C-alpha cells in the first residue's frame, strides 16, 4: 500500500511540475501538495522547480534540476571555467544545505584533479585524496573543508573526457 501511495505521489508531483495551463496547474499543484503532505506527514509547497516540506522538525527545501548552480552555492568554491554544469540541485533543512552538481568535461580526470588540488591549496583543508586507475580509466575522489563547508569531488574517465560530481554541504 505504501508503494502505491509513493508511486501516486511521484506521479502527481511529476504532473504538477510539468503542468498544462494556469488553472489546471493550480488544481494539480494543490492536489499534489495535499497528497504529498499526507504521505510525508507535513505541509508540501511546490513552486516552480522547488519543493518545500514543512514538518514538526522544521522545513526542508528541494530546489533545482537545472544546468546552473543553485542559489546559495558558495562563491568561494572553485569551479573550472572549462567544465560546464550538466545538472544541479540543493536540499535545505535546519542543519544546512546540501548541493549536488553534475558536470562533464573534455579534459582528462588527471588534469582536473591537478587543477582542483592547486585551487584547494589556498584556504581549504584536504581531508582525503584517493585515486585509482584501471587501464586507461582514471578516478579521483577528493574531500575538502573550509569553515562551515564540506565538499567531496569525484572525477572519473568517461570516454575521452571526464564525468564529475560535487557534493557540497554548508552548515
């Protein structure tokens, strides 16, 4: 029964975000918010590409899915000019905000790793730096901190380029 409700919730929210016309959008949004609120045990607000869930323990805001860095992404986190954002989102709650960023580059993972290593040398504390190679494929995983920011960056071979993922948490 829970799977059916969860499936219905996902379908309703998908329809709510996709929408057709202003009146239908508002009706679909209200129905979706009501069903989602009943399932999660809180008040659910959908506005554009963001969803806010208010419950007993506070609010959780989920934003994004776009190809730009979400609002509030720390300005001092280094972002390579030649590595475009594919998708990004954020989840905010009482404990802070978690940002998820996916990127693709034609640059090799080793070159990106070296660039980030140099950028993080100024004011960031390296927590870990792990690398692995299998044939021509390379993977690098770095974890860094700076003040109230914790970040993990993964760079892995993808064809002739690199797939990257950044998970960044601010408190």
